[in-house]
C-alpha cells in the first residue's frame, strides 16, 4: 500500500504493507480505521507534530470546549489562535437549545462561530437553535495576520448578520477548532 520504506537488518522493507499495519502504526484495533490521536481541550492540545523533537516543528492543534453562554450578544471562547496559524476546521454542537431574552431587535434565529467585530460567521453557522444542531465548517485556508479569538455570536435568520437580541444565560455550545501552527526549530 505504501511506497515508504524502512531499514530492517540491512534490507529495505515497506513501512506499511496493509490495513492491519496502518492500524498497528496508528493504534487502531479490531478493524477500526478511525484513529483519535487526542480529543483536544480548552488549551489546544498538539495532537500531531512533524519535527525532530517534542518541542519543534509543524503542529496540528485541537481546541475543544463547551462554552456556557452569558446574557450577551456574543461570547468569546478560550480559543486564541496565534498569528501565523492556519485554521483547518471549525465544528460546533448546540449542547442545549439556545434562546434569546426578547431584548434588542428580538431577531435571534441562528448561532455563528466567527471573529468579534469582523465576521460573526467567518468559520461556520448552525442554521438553527435546537439542541444538537451541528455546525461544520472548513474556512478558506489563509495564514492569520494577528492573534485571533474565536467567538460565538447571536445571528439573524439569514445566518450571517449579527442581531442585537442577547442570549438567555445558561445555554451551552461545544466548539472544536483544528489549526496548524509552526513551533520554531530547536536551538543548535
């Protein structure tokens, strides 16, 4: 299956020869080809590093957290993506039904994940307010010019315009962000 080779006892052998080898290499078992390297957490775990040591190289990081909404039109997550990173995917699940408090324009109809003051649905939007409504986005890949805080926003029915109605406090939104970032090479 693979053209990659490894040296074994002076001869070159394939690194991976079949699905079972792939499962063993990645830690999967019993025909399970889905491999979870790490679930991620609120501190953005490095789930894969391509480098010469544990402190250098390109890192795939995963942030995953359930955010409890306050009585506001937006809620910052704890996901702060550094300048120079590339966001690969953003996903969400409404852990509870989301409601508005009937203030402002009274137009809360959707929830977005985006960038405060810039683009409230930059990464994805849910398309509803019911419990277990999903959001799955792969944004246009570009290198972030500045450190970026991912936030949750109250949106109008069009799914891309912020509303002024506030969330009812207590709703919960799970947010997962996967991004790629360089960790500088080790000193000589």
